[in-house]
C-alpha cells in the first residue's frame, strides 16, 4: 500500500476521454457520414482558411539528440564507465549522459546531469560554460531586474567561483560569495623569478617614454622575465645604458610606472582597464608570465557588464589572456538567449576563424558549442546561426558520441532547411559513428527526394535486424501504402503508446473520412497523458469544423499558455488573432463568471479548461500575479515544467510586493531542486508578511523529506497557520488535503478525515482519495472503494483514481482498474510493476 504524500502538490495527469477501442484499425472501406461533408464544412467556415491537415503531408519530427536502440543497456554502459573513471575525468561523461537522456524530455533529470558535469569540472572554461548552462535552464534572465551575476547562492552556479582554478567536487553545493561583480584577486608576493632582492643591487635604470622618465630598479625589472634579464644584463647594448628609450614599445608612462610598482611588490594598485591592458601587452612582448597572469586575473575581475565584455574580448584574444577571455565569455553566455543574435556574439563564436581564435586560449570546446547550439536550436532551428554553430560543434567533436551527435543534429537542421542531399550526407556520417537511429534521417531525405521505396527498405531493414520498437513502425508508416500504413501506425502505438504521431495520424484519417467526432475522441487519448501545442491545435481544428467554438477557444487558450507565440495553420496565422475572431461567436464572460468557471473546472480536475479560463482572465488583467501562480500549478500538473517555470517568472515580474516575489522565487528554487534556498525565501517572506502562500511553501518544502514526529508537528502547525490567512477555496482545499495526509502519516485518522471532509465541502475533489485512504486504514475497504468511485465519477482526470482504487478491491477488479489506468495514461509505472509482481507470484 502506497501512502498519499504531501509532495503530491500538483503531480497528476489529465485525461479527457476514453475510447474503448485502444488502437482502432481504419479501413479504406470505413463508412462515411453523408452530412455534413468535410469539404462543405471547410468551404463554409471562416476560421479554417487553410483547411485541415492532410495525411500525405503529415509526418513526425525527428529526435534531435542521441537515441539508443537499447536505452537501458546504453545507460548501464555509461554508468559502468562513470564508476571506473577518476572523479576529475567524469565531467564529459555526465555530458554524454545528458545527451542520451535528452530524448526523455525530463528537465529535472537533465539538470541533474548538468549539475554533475559542473561538479566534476576541472578547468575554468568548463566551469564557466556549465554554470551559464545551468542558469540558462532556469531562464533567470527573464526575471525583471536580474543580473548576469545573480546565482542561486551556491558554488554550483556562481560566476565568481567559476573563474577560480582548482578542483573540489565536494564544494559545489557550498554557499558562494556575495552577489555582484568579481572582486580583484589578492596578489601574493612571489620571489620565484627574483635573482636580486635589494634596491641597491643592479642600480637604477631610467625608461624614457616621450621625454618622460620612469625610474626603475634594474634587477627587479630583469627579474620579470628571461628576455628582460638578457636585455638588462646580457650582451645587448641596453645592458650598458642607464637610460633606455621605450617610446615605441607600446606602453605609456603610467603603464611603465605600474610595471615598476609590480616589479617591486608583485601587487597591483587600483588601475583602470587601459593601464592593465598595457601591462598585458608588455607582459606578452617580454614574456613576463607572472605579470601576464596577474594582469589577466585582475582584468577578468573587472568585467562587470556585457558592453565591457564586448570591448575587452578582442583585446583578450589578441593578447591571449585566457582568464579574461573566460570572464568575457561568461557574461555573453549568461545573457543568453537574449544576446544570441548580437553581432558581437556571432562574431565571437560562429565562424571557423572565431573558433580557432578561441582555441588558442583554451576557450573553444565541444561543451561550449553544444550549449550554444542547443540555445540556437531552441530559438530557431532553421536559422543560419544554428547551422554555423552546429558546424563548429562538429569541428570540436573528438569522441565517437560527440561526432554522432553533431552529425545527426546537422542532418536534422539541414532537413528542416530542405537541403536534402547535404542532410543525407551528415546522417550517413552519424550512422558511421554508430548512431543507428540516424537511418531515420537518411530515409526521410530519400523520401523527400522521391525515393519512397528506398526509404521503406531502409526502415524495413532496421526492423528486421534489431528488436522492433514503436518509432521504427512509426517511421515505416510514412513510406507504406494502403492498409499497411495503418497497420504500421497501430503497431507503433502498441509498442510505444506514448508516441503522439499515431494518434494524430489516425485522427486526421478520421477527419478525411468525415468522422470528426471520432477524430476528437482519438486525439483526446494522447492529450489525456501528454499535452502538447500541436495536439491541442489539431483538436481545436476539429472543434472549429464542428462549429463548437467554445471548445475550440478553450483549446487555443490552453495552447497559448504553453507557447505564447505559437502560429497556427502551419505558421500562417497568429493564434491570438484566431482567439479574437472566435471570441465574437461565444458568450462573453464577466470577471465573476470567470472565477465561477475556474472554480468549477478546478474542482472537476479539468486542467486544460482551468488553463483556458485563467488565460482569459489574464487577458483582462495581465498584471495579476496570483493568476500566473495558479497557471504554474496547473502546468506542473500537466507535466509542462518549462511553461510552468515561465508562469512563475511572470508571477514574480508582476508582483507588487516583496513578500509575494519571495514566495514565487521560492517556488522557482524548489522546482529546480534547491529546497534549502526555497525554505529561506519562505521564511523571509513570512518575516515581512504572514500569508497563505508563504506558510504553504514552507510546509511543502519541509515535508519533502522523511518526517519524524517533531517535524510532522511543525508542518501541521505551518499548514494551520496558512489556513488562518486569507485565501480562496481552491488553495485552502489543497492545504486541507495536505494537512490530512500529514495527520494520516502521524496515525491521527479522525483528524485526517475531518480535514478531507472540510476540503470536500469546498469542492476539493482530490480529497476523496485521502478520505479513501483513511477508510482503508480503519479496515473499511468497501467505503474506501466507494470513495474512489466518487472521485472517478467527478474528475475528468481518471487515471490516478483508477490506479488508487485498485488497492481497495479484489485481484480481478484490481487488474481491471489498473488496465484502465494504463489505457488512460500509459506513462504511469505502477500498473506495470503490479502486473509484473502478480505474474511472478502466479509463476511460483
């Protein structure tokens, strides 16, 4: 029996409809509706100017990252490599792990890989890139007033610590220095190169610069480098002179005075950047390694904004100052994606010459270009910038997996750009590097060039040679004809029910056969457990075809919540414009109507409907931060973490009070894996203003750990304090539900039942699950089963309810409920584990 934990804040999956036939086979002889035909609908509808999608032009996107034929085996192999590798060599292995896991689309898992890579980063360059990458994943640049020097307060992402040499993997989760620009590093006196230690030794030498003299100690200047020692004490004529002309050396009087001061003390005073650049140039001219290192470090500490970075990076590259280059790169990388298309950024990274220039100072790597290319792909996959960065990625690739990844991604981008021959070339190179999945790219390019049969044979060969998987049949369906096409699509769903393409394809076939209602039922099945903009768009098209504009506008508003800049009809119409057109044909809602609609949809676990209502409310009141926060909770429940984080950042940006901003910042930290920092934000918020959300955040973060009796009592106290603060029924129902789960864990079942009943009184439907658990613990399985049945009857989200109800019935009924849970949401793992354990028990 699995307990209902407080951490189930918002993790459930939406299910809107259930089709009793899981994988319908569509026959060319299917009966068609006589009226209305789809052609008549399209000719009359003002909202479908570009028609509905057609099966002949519909195809799934290629996976952009590494895709193993045996995922578990590949992960196990990588794990063994990590176990056998020295700690200081693990960073790139964790990056490979990131590339392999990318196809799963789990942001938290990917972030953990990047954190591990940063933890084991040895050199400054890797630390800088990985710290910037972690910042990019959190999109902190979207917070109003944020600085590129901001971090989570840990060494892991600290821009200052990233510029320090040394390897200490245990320290990355320690607290870092205070925020703000870097401070100049302390310079310790080093006599390693000194061969004279007294001012009287060697006497005074006068360096003349444009009729001004700078008096220096000959021995101290000579100690700066071997060339200076040879000039002042060797066979050169200057060794016999007391005055040496330095007018044409490229250093000013102030610069030479700084050289003299450094030669005496091995320290810097507070010099402006132009003097430090002169010192750097002087150090390079005369091979003064200690002076160069000190100048490089000091200059690196002075880079405080992006404009300074743009100016200084050219000097840094010319003078080959690695730390200064790293500091400038850090500012550029931490400002991504905002500065991606800045001419200076493009000049620094995009060309082969730029990469070679960076390489001369150890600042060009596969890691750097992997990060940059990922940013570019996410922004605009088809841009010239993306293509150039991937070409640089290919040039930096040394290991087999790196070559496979870079070639495959180049192929994908070129395919999107319709450069089919060049794309095929890169896909074939990826296959040579061992990436079998790139055969899909070769097949796609051949198909685009009119070689359908060759494409079919390629994929058919993969199916014959390897253990078949869903994506293989999905791909072959593109090149199959007649009944075989539908058979392949259905086989793809059978082997991998989570693939979206088969559902969409079957829905489009149904639309073409004038079965629009059946198409909606089909697309509901994928939306039920994997919400995506393209699926919502397809369903909206169907609703428009049926003139069900209320349902269409619901889906389009939810779509805009996921992707605010989405373009419908193959990128030909702004989605918000379509909302405006449809709004003229539906009943308008007042603000009070919206709140009532939100309350009803939230209570019936209609997450997409709730998102649509909140979107409409935000159109009328875009600065309402609490609505953005509610939006984020729904998006997390739908497993749309990136969109949820964007909503949280917008909530932060629109907050009018500091205590509110602290709460939203705390949730951002918590949802990106920084629990202690989230707790600190909650406590700071409470110190400013007692509020429901601050107490709830603190209780939730504390409960995300194994609780002893003392800790449980404290969490109970916090939730009771939250309930005393003003809030609405939607959130108070959640608090009561969570309070009930803590009481259950403390074996205070009557108090728990009271909380659940109070939550149900304010229509918090999920409380049925908690109350069922109480009945079960009291030995009343019949009441527990009935309580879960009530939840199934009320909620549109039914998968988790069927799964939970299976615990309160006999074996046959349990198997029925778990089969239904798997059908509604194939991504839920418990039903598979239960059936496996049940089969094992039967076998013995």
